C-alpha cells in the first residue's frame, strides 16, 4: 500500500538526522515500526507484569533470579524495550 501523507518538513528533517536514514521513506518506515513496537497494548501489559512476577518470593524460590527490587526491574525493562 502506498501513501502520500502530508508531513511537516522540519519534523521530517529532524527525524532523518536523528535516525541516520538517508531517505524519507526509510525514516518514515523506521518511525512507524518503533511507534507500533512501543505502543502495542500487548507489549505494555507484558512489561507491566514483569515486576510483580519477578518480585514474588514464591515464584522465584527455585529460580536463579529474584526476588527483584523495583530498580532491577526498571533496568530489565529498559533492556528489553530497547531491543
């Protein structure tokens, strides 16, 4: 599907500089992929439950991790959300 959206030129230039992409099409594709990845409801719900799970001593009783402190969960979420 081809689209011809009307996009602020300055905004598009900034996105191209930040992303390192050389074409408008590539920067728009990359931006949409990142938007979808970050805004996916399933992903948000999945990440929200991580701390509750990782901090439960009964769950982590026989595992190599946990129970996690909130700052450990925050670091973990930053790692998985950037991949």
